[in-house]
C-alpha cells in the first residue's frame, strides 16, 4: 500500500498547506481504486 508512504511524506513535509493538499488529492485517488 502507498498509504503509509503518503503518511510518511506528510510528516516529512510537516503542516505545509500545499503539501497537505497534494497528499489529500493523492489519497483521494488511492481511495477510488478497487
């Protein structure tokens, strides 16, 4: 799964608004996968 990778990237970038937005979109795309 790529979710742990996204969470790790989120922690690495901290609470940057843009990073959160990008990760959020990526998470949404992953959630749409079967």
